[in-house]
């Protein structure tokens, strides 16, 4: 992956603006897009948030059940209990 080398200032309340081309490229171009923020050594990393199953951490076929993300595979396993 090529390094972009884009510089943005942080405003008085800690916000930065991501350039539109990056928002479009990484699927963050709608108003409700969410990002995960984490650190790795001396780096701050932004990653597009993808909800995952609370049981198996799978991000495919997620269903919201009472505010919890559960994948259809885990739902199937629970119905078999």
C-alpha cells in the first residue's frame, strides 16, 4: 500500500477532516460511517468499523439482537442447543 503523506490540522476540540477521496476509497463517505481508533506503538490507526459477532468475532451476516451483534451461524448453533 502506498503511503499518502496527507497532512491535516487538528481543531480545538480534537477533530480532523479526512479527505473525500480517502472516505470514498474506504467506504466512509456517508454521515453515519464509523471508524475504530487504536494505537500501535507510536502510531494512531483509523480503521473502518465493521460490527462483528460477540461470540465468534465473525463480521459476515450480522444480526442485531437486543443491541448485540450476533452472526447467523451462531444463532443457528444456539437454536440447536
